[in-house]
C-alpha cells in the first residue's frame, strides 16, 4: 500500500507511490463530451489515457476548463479551497467547508467527493475518465508521479493520502 502525505508534498520532490496503480488498458475509445448547460463551455472530449503522464496532460486542459475558475489557475485556491500546495486535500474538511463533509483518506475518497459535487453548478458533468485525469493532474502538480501507472478506481483505494 502506498502512502502519500499531501502536507509534505510541496517540500518534497515526491515520486508518488500513488503507485499501487496498475491495470490493463482496454482499446482506446474517444469519450463523448457531456453537454454543458446553456452559456457554459462543454467539457472537452478526451480519449482514454494509458499512463499517469497521459492522464495528467489531459487533466491539465480539463482542469483549466472546469476547475481553474474556482480553484485558481495554479490550484492555489481562489473562490474554492486549494488543490495544490501544503493546504491541499487535508484529511478533514475545513470547519467552514460548503460542500465537503467527509475525510480524504485515499485518492478514491477525493474522486468520490469530486464526482458527486464538482463542478458545483453541474456535478457529474464529466466522465469518470475525465475526473481521473483531473485528479492525476492535481497530484502531479503536487509533485506526485505515478511512474507510468494509470490512476483509476482499481488503484485509487490503495493510494493513502493520510494514514
């Protein structure tokens, strides 16, 4: 089991052992972009990705389109909590948290929360693959490297953020 402590990520050149990742990749297919509410940009159609590097690259564009407006271009926090840096993804939700009420023990916990609540005006508007890509990008921005592995539902439960 891999353990990652987000509190220390910015101070370490951490090679994420988010690594309990693995699994096989099915034949690539292009994911259909979900339709966006009127007046909003639709999510980009993104082909399923094979490795953390691929996912992070795809996730960077998706983050810019769907997350940066609230979490900041660099993930530093803006109208919403930071997703990059020493304050990112703490175990317990802040006392004043508007949406988050659960702990982030593993990357799967983060995924479940994000999929159910983000973006706030249209939760679940992205595909699971797109949410995984955004998480891969956020983790990479925090110095986490999955060493060529894929972040997905099979690997995320084994990636412990806070022991």
